């Protein structure tokens, strides 16, 4: 199964982002972008790719340990940017970025210790993908509009192991499906959790 570790912002934070995205979609060129649906709005900590069923229990246990070692911390969605000359448009993050990077590193290390092949390590860049483009859409106006966006601060309290199923129908615009496989509380709250760990 195709898995990744993520943080899922609260619904009200996503509501504010949805209002911003509605405005962004009104800008010229937006119709040529493939917009990420709200179910796909998350902050990826570590992407694991295809993971065999036999490795999942160990991965969950290692993620639980990584979560317990990280105390809850504040984050907010703010601003945005682009990767690859408009190939990806994203919302940015502010708050306790040091704890966020530490948790991302722990989520990656959890997979390596569980025997999941991770490939080369890349420097973590916190972002929430909003849209992707294939044909060089100029997203600079979108980035300028996102510059003023600031969501409310929330306290990150859990790490989520998510399964993603890629579209198979071939229907244009079909979105991947995301399903939480496991949720692990951060910090001392995780000590009382009665699952693997």
C-alpha cells in the first residue's frame, strides 16, 4: 500500500484555506491547474511510497514512538509559494518549525528503522500543496495573493499514517483517495495510547 506520514489541519483551518483557494481559482490561468481537493490538504512529514503489509505494524510502532518523543506544538498556514516554475502551488507554514522539522525527521527515521526503503534524504520543506500544473502556468499572481493569507494557529497533537490510492479510472480531474490508517498522539498523551508502540 502507498503510505505517508502527515499532519492534518483542523476543519476550521481548512475552511479558511478553502475560502482563499476559491479566490485563487478566479485568477487567470487557474483553469489550467490541477487543483488538489480538500481531502488531499495535509502537511506531508515523510513519504514512504509502496509499503508491504508485513512492514506496516512495525512502521506504526516506530511512528508511535516518534510521536511520543515530540511534544505538541503550534502551527499556522501562512503565505505560499511555488516549486518548479509553477509546477506546484502551495500554502506555507509558520509557527514552531523546529519541532515540525524534528517530527518530519523522526517520521523518516521511523520508516528506515522499520525496513522501509526511503531513497535519498531531502531537506524538509513544510508546505500544503494546493495545485499542480504541467504546461508552465504563470502562478506568480497566485503566490502574490497567497502572501496575505494567514490562518489561525492550532496545536498539532497527532501524527497520522495515511494511505493514498491513486486514480485508476483515467477520468480527467479524478483525485487520489486518502484514508487514515493510524493516528498517534504527540508527547505524553501518547504514553496512555493502547496501541502498538
